[in-house]
């Protein structure tokens, strides 16, 4: 069975799945769920099928996106084929037979549910998308389906932690251009002219500011926990080849 991190705060079928419990081999071992990776396509299909089964839906009803680090949100009323998702970085749905899947390898996966457990959302929040407003856009799309922001619960899943996320001035400047107060999410870097950026904390603050009252952070660092998570930053530091991506999934009750 695929391994997943869950949180009691969500209260509907969901999982921040790790890299464990799949059939892929080599650098994609073992639960790689990215259809755009150079992994064996049949292995990816089997991995995604295992995840769908764990969420209680048919494999064809686990939908994903063509993620582009933007703010577009898709409202899902019908499933589409794997790899055929629109260019967007978040989804919402009110259909209990559809599961929303976001793939990541250091960016923050964020799962949402409304108080009635009938509307859910899933967002891919890298720093660019988070700064541009993808989390607020997801809340807005849930509200359009009937949710109340004050009744939404959000969970920020495994992603790169501040201790692992050394950034240069370009990223810091982009964050502070929106609000100078966000300097609190930067600590001293390990080198001159560098800072440590708190991506999960930044995401939580943006969620709180738009009215989400209940926010959970799972607290897992994808960079340092190689046994459980794929990591783009770790791959870059090692100058290694292709890697897989973990998936985070949610569906209404």
C-alpha cells in the first residue's frame, strides 16, 4: 500500500503521499506519480491507480493539472485523462467521486476542505505561485462553489523547510515587493547574500490573511528526508539526473 501523511484536521479522504509504496525503479523509486517524468508510463499509471484506490475512487477519477507556477484554478465537474489537465496550479470540486491530485518535489502541496466536508481544494504552492496568490485564488474558487472562508480548513503538506531553503536576493526581493512585512519569513543564510526562506510559514500566513481560520502544517522537510520524499533541491545540490514527484490528494466526503 502507498504510504501517506494525513492530518485529523482535514476530516475527509486525503493523503500527502510519500515516495513509498509504488512500483517504479531507480531514481523514481517507488511511488512516482508524475505523468510528465521520464519514468516508465505503465509504472506511473500503476502508482496513480494505487493512490486512487487508497482514496476510494476509480483510477480514471484521480485528476491532475499541467502545473505552471501560476494562480489559475480549475473547477472540476468532470474527470479528464491523466496528463490532459489544464494549465493551472489549483483545483476545487464538490464531487465526492473525484479526487484532486497535486504533484510536488519541494513546493508546498496545500489541501483544503469546507466545514460541510462537501467542497475541497488542492493547490501547488511554490514560492512564485504563493507570492502571486494561488492560495487565495483557491479559497475564492471554493467560495464560488458555496464555501465560507471562515469555515475552510487548510493543511500545508511536506515541502522544503526553512533550514533547507537557501535563496538569493531575487527571490527575497520578489517576496518583499508585495509586502515588506514578509521579511519575517527570511532568516540569515549560510552564505553572504543569501537567506533561508520559510515557505510553509509563508503559505500559512497568506491563508490566515484571507480568512482561513484553521491551518495545519505537517512539518516534514522533503529535502532532508530522502527515504520518504523526492526533492528537486536535493537533486540540484547533487547535480544528479531526473527524479520522481510525490502526490497529494483529497476528495469530498
